[in-house]
């Protein structure tokens, strides 16, 4: 029976998959994202950056699967970054950076790029892989200063791409989106479904592995 391995510690991604009928095996990658970005070079296209980060994360957990005896699986790596004014923005990390990000994007639109990598593992070896990205336009509101400061104080925007969430507190400050909501949360179900098909795995097979269908 095929295991679905999520190479991410994101609780939001885990929640999306569980709501979609999949109970993944979580194995967190230890990829140095800054090193991957540096190796790609300053001229790398934003779409290429998020896709290669996702690929690196998926590949990084393969030795862990071998150690744990997981020999039949699909592994999904994910990466999301916000593209605004031609620059990719990841996790801000600090309140000051998050505040500056919101100052730049409040009342404006930006593109959330989500890269996904799917690896098919059979008898302990990778037999096929597929990689791509999706793009969703996010239209931000203009939160009053008091609301923004309260949001920053929660710590939520510090550890998420673009300094906002759609499915939690930050959702108050998103006016609308154009594209796939699940990709903004962190794992785009339409894209993952297509990539799974490319490696020969159907959604119903994942449901069966999770005990959701007979």
C-alpha cells in the first residue's frame, strides 16, 4: 500500500491533506533554503526558485524513508513565496520585517507562488518524479495600525510565506484571491493531483491507503 509522505512541518499543509481525505506520513526536511537559492543564482526565475526548493525538500527526506523502512510511497515537497515588486518574499522571521512587508503590500496585489515536487518510490528506489508550480494572485486589504500591530504580536505572520495566512488570523486582511485557495494555504490540491497522475498515482489510491474508501 502506497504511503503519502509530506516533507514539511507545516500544520496548515497537514490540515489541508487531512480535510482532503489523506493521512500523510510527515517527515520534515532539513534543507538549507538559503543555500539552495544561492546555488540557483540571482538570475533564477521566481517560479524556478520555488519549484527547486520543493524538489530539494522532497529529495532530502529519502534517506529518512529508507531508514524507516518505507519502501512504497509518494513524497511531496512544497515551497511557497510571495512575489511582489519583482522580489520573492519568504518567511519574515521578525516583527520588524513583517511590518515592513505589510507596509509594502497593504492595499495592493501580489502573486503567491507555490512549488511542488512529487517523487514516486517503489521497492525503495525512486522510479519517477514530477515538479511544477502554481500562481495565485492575492489582493490584500489595508488593516488599521492597531489591527496590524495586534496581528504581528501574535507571531503568526513571522513564520509564513509573505507574512500572512489565508486560513487563520491573516484571513481578515485578504480581500480576495484569484486562483487556488489551497495553494495559498501551502499545498495546492489541483497541482498535486496533476503531478500524482504524472507519476501514476490516483487520488482514490491515496484515499484507500488512508482508509477513507474500501
